[in-house]
């Protein structure tokens, strides 16, 4: 496959080329990183300069970004967790894709990562040694919602992107994180355009991204696998471990391996185009499980199938069509103002504390907190109120308590210090709920001493509270 950055027959003007990045700028023109057309190269990463010069404007490659949120060993461990399919279901998990050549696979067939592989290199060597099809055609492992499979990795990713959200706002429906690994010739879907602005973090091996500023073909297809006829209009960038490559949502693109080498990258996509207010409404008012957050299309399954053709009855003689009644029943939250407010409160707190990255890693198993245990907050804990209870949220998870606002405020203030014993945190609470605290609803933890202890244990399971000696997360 021809690379326009290095082929003189494609008419690239005089300039500089670094690590496979085409630069059309003669050396005497404007300052570093400025490129007339294509991909700029920057040696120093700064969110302020990035949003001013590149955000929603043009691609840019940052060399050797530090600190980078993705470490190869943790990425491999996250891939193991994400691709594990519990017996007796020998299928590839719904958030995972595996392709050999151009063909998507539906059963693992021993082709998913194993702990015994140790590393991505070990994984690739095993496949090459035992699978003739993989050896001849290459393979692609793609994992969606990847940030939900390793807590430490998620925390670093959230911390990294906090600087962007401060400048452009938190994405209301969340950013997406996707693992790409393999020896594939090009991305299995081919040339395509996303509604997401994309940050590609190179983790292992070398990878080339090929771009078009507009759709290079004229027919109606949304993706193209055989894109050889359109190479002359493209430009490319090559990344190596530690690099960060960004491109806006409007660019058509495809990922390519360099030679026959294996490559691993993690992409973070921020929604920028074709956003609809309905997405925000659904996100705030409908209870989503982890599966629906991993699969944007899963929400469609909540809607009943519509019989065809759908006839509209005479309103004078008939009621609402059955399918409409089913839809209203599925989305009954929308018809109850109190439930709408409560749901919006809970979902908002989850979204804010997740830092734009949902689903958050699953909570840990709660552990007993004794009176003499010293604890403190490891991450910011936010709280709000529903009609009957208080909601405490941290790291993308939320729980409700019947404790009064005054008790919650006191508890969180003490947790924000250098460390306080559980005994002092429980303070004036007794084993019986007080009338002023209220009942809090069926799901709320009771406004008692033991209820408050369980609240602390729950917040610890969310990784928002730690025992003495635990490192505090960046705030």
C-alpha cells in the first residue's frame, strides 16, 4: 500500500517528514507544529495550546506524551478481563470483536487472550504458532468500553482528560474508549468517519493512520474496504509507543499496520457530531445497566418491535395503539415528574464523578469497617437530594441514604481531612432512626449508626474512601 508521505509520484510539496508524518510546510514558514495540510507534530503536550490550535480543527501528533494514561501491562490485564467469557457460554463477549482478515468471528476458538500469554507479544506469538489463518491473513482484536475493565487505568484516563473537560465541557453522554490490537492490514471496517473526535494512544508496536478531509468516494456506501483508488487524496501519520495522535470528527480515516508488525493502541472518542438532545434525555432519565452503557445500540432493545404496517386507528373509535402503550410503559419515568427529578439527580452525580468515562469499573466487594479504623476520602464525593433521600456519588457510582443533609455534610467534611476514625465519623448517630432524618425510601440505607457504617463501606467499595495509608487520588 502506497504512503503519500514518502511517494514522490503523488506530488507532495517540499517540506519535512518525521516518523511517517507528512508536512507540507517549508522550513522557513510559521512556527513549530504548523502544517498547511495534513498532520502537525508537537513535542510538548498542553491542553490550553491544544484546544486553541487543534480542537475540532485538524489532526496533530504529540511525541512521547508524559504521563500517558495507558501502560502496556495494565492494558493487557484489562484485555484479559474484558474478553473473558464465563462457561458454559463459548461466545465472544458482546463488547468484543475479533476478526481474521476481513471476517468477523463469533466464537473464541482459543483466539482470545489468555493469562498464560503474559503480554500482547506472547499472545500474538501463540496465535501465529497455532493458527494458520491468523498467520496468513492477520487478526484484529477490538474491545469497546475498554476503560471499564481496570480501575487504575480508568483513574489515570479520567485524570488525563480532566484538563480537556475544564476547557470544552464534560461530554454529557460520555466519551468512549476502545482497544485496537493485532496484525491486521487495515481496520476491519475499512475507511469510515465517526461522530467522535479521537485521541489515539500508541501502546505497543507501530501503527499508521490514514486520513481524508472529506469522503473520497462518490457512491452511497458509508465505509469502504478497498480504498486503493483513493490513496492520492489521503495523508498519513505513524505512531509509536508513548505517542498521542488526535483527529477531529469530520475526518475519514482507517488504521493500518506498518509492515507485518503487531500494534496495540487505545482510542478515546469524544462525541462531536450528530448529537441529539434525545441522547441526553435518555441518559438522564432511563436507568442504564453496564451492558447498555457498553453498547450504544442496546437501548433499542427496550423498545418493542413495531408490526408492519402500523395502522393509525380512528381516535373517535379506538384508543392508543398497543405499540405506543408498550413504549410509554417502557419509558414510564418520563410521565412521573418526581421520578424524573430523582433519576436526573442520581444520573447527574454519576456522570460528574465518572469524569466523562462511563461505565466506571465495577465496585469492589464491601469490607467491614470497625470503629477504630481510620479512613479518608480518596476522590471527590458529591451529594444531592431526591424526594426522600440523600444521594452520595464517587467514581461514577451512587448510593442513597436516609441520613439528613446535616449528617451527610458533616460526614463528607470529616472524610475530606487527613483521616478520621469510623467511631468519630458516626458521631452522634444511634441505633434508631430519628424522625427528622426520614425513611429515605426502600433502597436507601437507614439513618442509623449501622446504616451510616454501611454507607462508608459502600463508598469504600466505590474506591472513594480508603483506610489509613492509602494514596489519595488527584482531585
